[in-house]
């Protein structure tokens, strides 16, 4: 209770909101490494997931990769990478990418694979080529699930990005590590609260994005207003 | 003109779906393939637009083997209507209809205008164009499916049980609509159904299939109904059904057609 008040006091202290070690800078750093890791994971895993979902070949591979990657303890990986690559952002960035890949891959794969084959079959039958089926049919219809994968990955990464401070003076994790060292538990808790707040904010943004993708892209029929008439009215046949 | 030359199809790990099927579909005619489920109708239909490659034999369109054609270009040149519409749920009705013309390079705006006209052509209010397939009734979706198939002005229409999933009253309306359209457009239509009454209503020629795509009988509806080739056809077309057995009675000096159960079905025209 007291600690919580101390943390609040720490957070409301204007001194902690300025300068290179201030909250705004650290938040931006934290967001930057999260964004970088998820973007890199997306570049690696989205095409692979979409391709596997489209061809329905290599689903076992997805399971294996996702399972293996999930089993890797991020802290352990970071330690190993840190030893190999030294101080800096490279090691945490790679560890975070490894953390993000399974969710992104699974979302893309599941989203595309679950598109009704009757719809893709019809698209093929009227003369869409495979590329057009992927980009004009499968990806739009898979968008909510695909974004769901990015959302899960982002949540994991933003929470785990605290570990970047392990090998670099970077991100909100810095408050946790320095608080731990100097036994400043108020600073530690403040750092944890900031991470939680950031995670919540990103979660809300992604939830909105997912809803928007569902409404605008995948199933616009269910958009409010567009469905003003439920009663099918047909013109009399001549 | 579409020619099936001893077309056979065996799906991997399955028994024979279609064996040695030969048929000529003359241009500007409607030929209906009718048979029970699993008799190979869809398989045959799909060999025309190369959705299915025959195991042996070949399919010719205007004397050209379809295998010589690029499958994507071939499919864009043939209208295809499916049972469940197969519309893209995330595109508006207009954009669904405009799909193939846009793929072929027609500017979007022009394709949409044409799509709107097609809606009227198939008996729908053009206002429906802004809606999405999920907001339409089954019958409306099938009409949109027909409009989409017509959008690139193909010579050939392939229709795979297009009215199978709508209620009987709607089905009847859709069938009448198709007859009316065909009277204007003179497409070469291959129509697949398991409903013999639908086959007789729509077909210039009807091909009755048994298991394995074997032709039990082919001919005009009158030929088949009048002289079923064997017990299978007789049974399939219900030639012995009471409502097919009409005779004439005279009531108040007028000739009334009465079916086998004694129910009056019409008045003989003078
Ligand atoms: N893609 C496929 N893979 C394997 N078997 C199939 C496939 N499509 C159809 N078949 C089989 O081929 C036979 C004919 O099917 P189909 O042409 O769909 O008949 P119909 O349209 O008359 O119901 C059936 O036994 C069916 O199970
Ligand atoms: Mg079928």
C-alpha cells in the first residue's frame, strides 16, 4: 500500500519526466523496440503464414516452429545472445523477434486457412489467379485473425521488452533494473506500472483495429447502417 | 459449341467419377445434365473451365482443346454460377458483379455502371448494388451470381445446381427469369441439376446420367418423357408417377386434362 503510494509519488515527480532518463524518452524507446521487433517478426512470419495457409502445406512445420519458439525461455536466449553479441540492442531485439514470431505466424496461417474453401474455389472458378485470390480474397477475409496474431505478439513483446535494459540503457526496463540495484522499489513499481499501462493502451488500440478490420474489410455486411433493410425486397419478375 | 470426347475422371484414391463421357453441346442451346448426387455432373461441368482436368479424353470449345488455353483466361471467358452463389462476402454486390471485367482491365467506374445495368437485367433493384451478399436473400444472391456470370459477356454459361438451395417458389421465379434471359441472350448453357422437372423446364436437350457419368438417355424433354430408354430413366423421370399420366375428360363441353390421381391440371386449348 505504502509502496504503491511511493510509486505514485515517483511517477508524479516532475524530475522523472524530463531528460534522457525521463519517462517520455523511456516510453518512446520502449515503444520503438516493441515496434521494431513486431515489424521484423511480421516481415518474417506473415508471408510464410499466409503462404502455408493458402497452400495448406506445411501446417506441421508451423506447429513445430511455433512450439519450439515458444519453448525457448526469452531470458535464457537473451543471456546467450548477450554473451555472443555483447552489450547493445542487437541481442534483446533478436530475442524479442523470436518471441513474436510464433503468434504472428499462427495468426496468419490460421486466418488464411480458415477462409471458406467454397469462396476461394468460386474465386478461382471465375478466373482469379492465385495471387489475386491471396491478396483480394484470403488476406482481407483473414484480416481480423491476422491482426489478432499481431496483437498477441505485441502484447508479449511490450511486456518482455523490459529485458532490453539487461544489455542496453534502453526502455522502461531500465527503471526495473536500476530500482532493483539501488533497492528503490518505488521506482521499480513505477516502471512496472508504466509497462502495464503501455500494454493496456496497445491492447485497446489493437482491439479497435481488429474490430475495424472485421467491420470494414472482412465482413462489411454487418456494419451498422449498411444493413438498414433486413427484409429482402425483390423486384417482381417481368 | 462444346464437345466432350470420351472424358474420364478418376480422383486420386477414389473410384471412377466419370467414365468415357461424350457429348456435343450445340451453340446457343441449353443442355441440362441431370442425375442423382454423385453421378459426376459437377465433375463434367468443371472440365469445361479446367477446374477439373480429365484423366483421359478431352474437352473442346469451338474445336479448340481447352488444354491449349490458359486456365485463368479460359475461366474469365466462361460464366460460372454455383449453388451457393460463391459471392465474395467482403465486396459489395456491384463489385462482385464487376469482378471479372475489372480483372480483365475494364476501368472500375465503367464496370460498376455496367454491373448496375446487369442487376436490372436479372430482375433486381439497382439500389441493391451497394449492399453486401450477406444482406441479401438466397434468391437475390443467386440472381447476383447470374449477373456476375454474365458480366464479361461470355458465350458459355456453366450453371451448377444454381437454384438448388432456394425455396420452391423462388426457384420457379429464377427458372422463369433464366428462360427469359436465354431467349434474349442465346448463350451456350450447360446446366446441372438433380431435379428432373427443372431439367425438362430449362433444357433444349436433357442428358440423364447414372452413376459414373454414364449417359442413360439423351434427347428433348418430350423424347425422354415420351419414350424412356429403360427402367432407370422411367423411374428417374417419374414416367409412371400419377401426375405425369394425363387424360382428358369433358366437363360442361370443355376438355379438362386430369392427372392419374383425378386432379384437374389444366384446360385443353381449343
Ligand atoms: N475433389 C474431389 N476429390 C475426390 N473425389 C471427388 C471430388 N469431387 C468429386 N468427387 C467424387 O466424384 C464423384 C462425382 O462427384 P460430382 O461430380 O461432384 O457429382 P455430382 O455433381 O453429380 O453430385 C463422387 O463420388 C464424388 O465423391
Ligand atoms: Mg454437384
